[in-house]
């Protein structure tokens, strides 16, 4: 059964090395077979056992190792105890699992000298992510990017998602038609209960009300939100609000619309290594533009954003 | 009972004339009383009977007329038969009702020489609008703006929504505490079934899953989407892609990221009076940037976007 053409598989160089995050579920198994069939040679299969499903977890790992071997790809297997990390750090299961995966992928990246990681997220994942981020009240509409550079342990890791516009059912349909097997119920550390409810309760209800498959709508909305981010980045660059010493130049900043001032300040703080940036924090920072306002604002991590002589800077 | 301070009521000049769209429902009745209590003198109450609820519609109109008289405001009442418009034009009920309201408000605007219209939409309306636009697959995340200029019958009508950050329950609670009455079930031409399902099925389900009141999250997301629009407008202006004849300058356009090219072309087409712009149409227009691509693209209304001598223009 021919698979619908995906531009990524045509465009990417076949001899380039890629890490591939493979859980053993249908999506990542499809990704791996597609890589193989399109002639990609230098794929490193990376599987992290989250230790969440006891013996089934171990079987998942064995399944992925065998699959990698059958395709002639090397396999890196890791094991972690996400629940223990969660207990120790007070993180949510989702956060602990994500951090464990990132640390594992960073390890694989160093070992294989490969900064590129392929992930098998598809359109249905994207729709759930968009909804979930919307419910959590994250800034604007945000979905996953087809290309995204993560900073993990101080090094960049380029994540690519070649399947992001494909539907889950199409991937499974193709696997079945090709008589390829996968592991069901593979855990990937997502908040299973929430994901399941979004998938089985919310999306069908929304599709019923809208009388259309709303997954497409959500994926499209995520796409145009990515466009917004590109335009915002261009605007921040164009605004050119840094002085030669890399401090924020207040007279320039004051000529911009408030919304772009916020984007510039957000960018400056992030580039200065401030983490845990909230909308409220950026708004408090913007109050420094007013000469009658406070001369400094405290930031997380004991740092301070200060106004002096027409400049804002980190002190 | 003191009402939470709303910046709009403090900032707006009390002697300025405003039209107010008043259906007779709790939200618009609250808006009208708040205007009165804050000392606004020049309010013109505008009520359109959509003719959708028979005798109840007429009672709504009488209620609004009496309320206006009791507050000393003039009242403009109009009547339309939205279902007939719907049949004649093949529009949806929502579209027919909206167009009837806009035409009526434009009439009131001319008669009273007032380009400002106040509308009583609140945060719960905003959350439903965000969800509904998301489900319909509109571009990006879009909600209602606190300030929005509508072009109605070729003239600008400035819509303002002073209650947009307030919650429905707070408005009703205030009315009840003040022993002020309103009309229940006032129809405003929205797709009642969809709105009701979003309100009574979707929002409670989402709040249950997220374990928080997601209305706040949706309103916040709409806000940051408005910020995006401001930044996009700034970026389009900054990109400065028109030549002295008002045509799109291709060499300039080609220096921009694809996403901003799309925004510039969208802006150019809209300013040229092209209606019914879809994402697909803009993408087809962008194909003209490629000198090996087609030299012209057909637009709705028999118009043509053409490439010649390094320019794109309407022919």
C-alpha cells in the first residue's frame, strides 16, 4: 500500500544522521518503517523505558530493540523511574517524564554526535496539545512546531516532526495494510487521563457540535499560530531595541506599540537566561518604561531588571 | 451594591454620544444601567427586534423602550424578519441576523451622527466565541476585540465592548442585588443551539478536565491573540512593501519571511476591497512571487492579481 507522499521524507538527505524517539506505539513504529522505506541509513533508534508499566514496559523495550535490529538500525535503550523522579522533585508526572526523555535524548545526541531528533507526533496529537494548552491558559494558542530547537543540558537539540500533518487513523491504517505490528498502550509519560478525556470525550463532542472533524480546524489554528510566532520574531528583530552593550534602549522601546514592547522585553529576558517567565512578570517589567514608575523589578532566581540612564538591563 | 470598577467607565468622556445595542437581556440591561449610573448623558438605546420569537419579541421591544425612557435615554427600535432574509439570501441564521443588526446600527449611526456603538459582550461570550471560531477553523485564534472598527455600508462604525473582561454571573449578581429586571431568553440571532451546547456541555466538560475555570484561560488566549494582531499590523507597516503607485514591490516582498509575505499580501488584497479572502487564496497569490510560476491569479468578484515588471497589482 503506497503511503501518501510526505514532503519531509523527500526533502531530507538520506545519508544524514538522525536520532528517532521510538516508544513502540503505532505512531513511532510507523515513523521508523517510513524512514527505512525511504532509504534513510543513519537512523539511531532511541527508546526510553519510563518504568511506568512494570513488565509491559520491559516488553516494549524488547519490541523496539528487535524492530531496530530487523531494520539494521542501532538502538539506544534507557530506563528511568519517572514516579521516583516525580516524588523527589515534586514535579507532575508529565513534567518528570518530559525531563527524563530530554535528558535521555541529550545523552544519545552526545554519544552519536547528532543534534537532530525525529519525533512521531501527528495531527491528532497536535489537536490535543492545542486544546490542552488552551485549557491550561498558556499564552496565545500554542501547538507543537514541525521544527523546534530545544535547549537540553545547555546544548541545542533540533526536534523535527515529519508526521505532524498526518492523521492517527491513516498511520494505523497503513501499518495494518502492511501487516506491520506495534505495541498498544505504550506509555509516553503524557497525562494519560487528560489525553484520554480530550480524545474520547472532548474532540467527539466538539466535532458533533461543529458538524465537522474539528481536528483539522485545531491543526490549522496551530499552524497559523506558528506563523504569528515567526512574524513576532521578525518584528522583534526589526525593532532593534538593543544598544551596543546589549541593553534595552528605552527611547527606541518607547516608540513601539505596547504589545511589541512586551514581545521585545520577553525576548530580552529569555535571552538573558530568565526562566519561568509569565505574562504578569513581563507586564511588571514594562512598568519600568515609565520614568515615574519603579526603577527596578525583581525576577525569579534573585536577579533584577533595572532602569538607569535610558536603558533597561539585568543586574 | 458597588460594582467592580471598570476602567472604560472611568476613562470615557461622560458627555460623548454613544449608541448602545440593547437586546433586553441581562448583559445589555446591565450595560445600560452602568452607563446611567456612571453619568453618561448622551446614550442612544438601539434595539432591533429580529422577529424570531413572535409575541415575546414584541414584549422585549416594549421592555427596552420603557427602560430607556425611565433612564431618560432616547430609543431607536427597529424590526426585521431575519428568517425571511435568510430564505431570500441563502444565509445562515447567524449571518442574516448579524447583517440585519449591522444595517440597523448603521441607520442609527447616520441618524444620530454617532460613529460609536457599545456592545454588551462579556467574558463568557468571549470564551464561547473563541471556541466557536476555533471549531469553524478560522485563521488562528480569534475572539472579539474590545475596540473594533466595522465597515458598515461603506462607513466606519467603532464598536466598543466595555464588559468584555467581566463574567456573566457577576453581571447577573449585580442586577439581582440591585433589584433590576431583564428579559430572559432574549434572542440575539446567535446560533442558539451551538452556543447552548458550548455553554452547557463543552465549557463544563473542559473545566472538569482542566480542574479550573477554563473561561479565564480562553479569554486570556483571546487577549494574546489580539496582541499578535497588533504586532502583525506593525510588521506589515514596517515591511513597507508598496511602491509609490501603491503596488506590491516584489524585490522588497522577497526579503521577508514567507509568513510575513502572506500577511502583507492579505493586507494588500483587503485594502483593495477583495472580500471572502481565504488562506488558500493568499497562498495561491504568493505563488506569483516565483518568476517561474503563473503570472496572474483570479480573485473573487472577477478581479485579477497580476505580476508584471517586478510588481504585483490588481487588474
